[in-house]
């Protein structure tokens, strides 16, 4: 029944083919999905049969299913039970995130080369079950999965979401809740914007006032806060258990008022400014000519690198209006070296292309036009790009002029706009091979609660996630709006407070 790992996915797979019931409603659209006749029912005898190495994913799946079904769902080794199992098989090849799902009336077999692929497949399986499976209380069932077959893998390796915890602070529990929501849509990168003018949110032990003083404020004088290093590591581990890599950002040389307020010696004139609770941008700068600036950055980057297992540290680099161009270039060049000295690679907002971009540095594009020759030229020279066009991918943009939260400087972004572009062909003159993927940033000048986060992220986050995962051939608004509409009962079961866009035919049945 199982194919060898190497045979799971042929290179250059043709167009997506999707048909049939629940299989047609999976978001992001799989590469291929087909419904067969019959159903498999999870009951109180069902076991999860996991290969060695798949226990983490099996435990995660069991956790979801036990809550809503009330069944014991023991995790066992394959072979210990015959039919009636959900089998998680590791096929040992090199496909990073692909998986294959087979559902017959006798059982479910999910196979992948790597645990990350099994985890992606589990997200698909969840969507094939009734929406009530997402509830945190026991329900009556029946817990049926229609028979069928899925073979799937992502289009892009980088599928990200960003949360700005600097403008407003969010607790570990709130961050973990969002990470769970990202996992549902196969997002694999979580970018945490940890420092900005209004607040510094991570304890740096060698410069503790950054957090204790610089973290004490937020936009509009709202309560501040910061993560201890242990709390940050808890977030990193929570994400890792969901095959999501955390990328921490310390924005520089601008967006640093919280740091300048905390340590007078970081200022060129030696005078600390007051803390800031407004929403202007572009007014602060590290002192590029002072040695202490680089000792400071070496300490900050060193401490962050030591508690961040992922490859990338984000060094910001946007809106450095208070830094001269020459200083900006010298600064960004030097900081890329500090990141490398700590064994990491840099991600930076796309303004970094004005500097000498290290071969390992990836630029994050946030402009509002598909025509940016200097970024395209950098991409042609080999700089990798993550695409977050502000007028398409920013989750803090209002949906329409009536939206109570958010901003509109880049655009009003309805869900059809968020979905209506092709990352592979978007930036004029950028080679397709330079595109590492997409990211949906959520800036939080106007965002204070988890409900606020969810209202802005849903339904646009799943739209961006699909652009990152699904093959270009699956890109189809007419089909997507139906699939999106079918997610509503799941979001209700999960307590997600989404924006009910009039562009989407929402399924109203209660979970
Ligand atoms: C810009 C700016 C941020 C704002 C955001 C608001 C970037 C990369 N820098 O995006 O400081 O919070 O817009 O939409």
C-alpha cells in the first residue's frame, strides 16, 4: 500500500486535480485529492499506529481527537493492531514536508518522509473530519472521514506569518493560540517582531533595562510587557512541536526608541529620549558612529542566537529615515557580519538591498508595487526574497473603509485581494527561483486582543497560506471562496472570531 519515499512525488508534477466533497474543501488546496466511495469511522476502538519517530505527531493528533471524541485513541506501534487504525508511517526519504494520505473504510494511512510531512497531513485529515472535531468538549459524532486519497507537497519552502508584539504586547498564551491557528493552514515560519519604538519585548541579560524599562510601554499608553528568555524558549518549543520555526526580529537601525530610552549611552548625544507611545515611524536611529552600538548589538544578537534554533535572525532595516544613507549602508553591512559571527543568517526588510547583501541574507519585500528594479536586480544577483507586499499580504490593512481595526496606508485589502496574486510571478524581473515564499505580517498599532488578531487574520491568513503551499495551477478564486466558506464551522468550533467577508459564501451550519 505504501510507496517508497522517493516514489511519493515525481518531480515537476502536473496540474492540481481536486474533486469530491470534503476533499474539495481542503485549505490550502492539495496537489492532488480524490474522493473514493465509503467512509472510515473513528470509534472507541480506533488506535493511532505510529512508526518510531512519528510519536510526536501521533500525540498531537491524539490530543485533538481525544478532546472532541472522548475515545482513548492509544498510540501504538504498527502491527499491534490490524484494521481500524490511523497509521502514521515514516518513509525515510528526503521530501521535507510532502505527505500522502489514504483513507479506506478499513483505516487511514498517512505517510511522509519526515515528521513535518506527517504534521501537514494531519492538518488535512482534520479538515476531512466533521467541524465538531475542533471543539474542546466531547461531542456525539459520528466521527467519519470520507474515503479518498491525497498526495501533497508545498510550492514554497517559506510560508510565514508575523506578529508585532512591540506596538502591543501579547502574552505567551496569546502567542501560542495564534501559533495553533497558523499550524492549521500549514504555515511553517513564525516571525516575531520583538522590538520597535514603542517597546522592547525580550529580556537581554547583559542589557536588562531594555526589557524592564523599554518594555514597559505600548501604543496609546497600554500595558507593556516582555518575555523572559525562558518564556521565549517556551514559544520556540511550542512552535517547533508544530513544525514552525521562529524568526525573532530586532528592528534596526531605526525603530529603536525603546532601546535609546533604556540606555543613554546608545544615543549620539548621550541623552536618553523619553519612552514613546505614538504610532509615527522613521524618527529614531542607533548611533552608527559609536563603538558601543556594536558591542550592544553583539550582545543582543549573541543572546538571541543562543536561544533561537532556526537559521534566521531578522534585523529589520526598514524606514531608517533618521539614519543617513551612507550610515545605513555601513551599519547594515556590519550587522550582517555580527549575525554571521553568531552562526546565523540575516533576514531583513527589502531596503537592505541598498547595502552589500551577504549571499545568505534574505530580503523581505513589503513595497506596494510589483515594480521595484533594485530589489529585482538583487534577486537576479542571487538574493532570496520573501514576499509580503503591504497592499496584498499585510493583515493589519482594513478590509474596507468600515473595518473598525487596522490601517489603510497601503490599501483596503479584501480577501479576494489578499488571494489575487501569484508570488512566483509577482515581482517584475525577479527570477522565480529567488522567491523563497510568502509571509503575512500583522502589525499591531490598532490590535490589542486575540479577538482583534483573529478578526484581521481570518480569512486573509488562510489565503496567503494557500498562495504559499498550493501549486500555481490550483490558484482559482471561484473555487477558493467556496473552500474558504466551508472553513467557517471549523473556526466557530475553535472560537476564532473571523471577519465574515461578503465575498465568501460562508457555511452556516453549527459545529
Ligand atoms: C510598515 C512599517 C511598520 C508599520 C507597518 C504598518 C514595515 C516593514 N515597516 O511595514 O513599522 O507598523 O508598516 O502597516
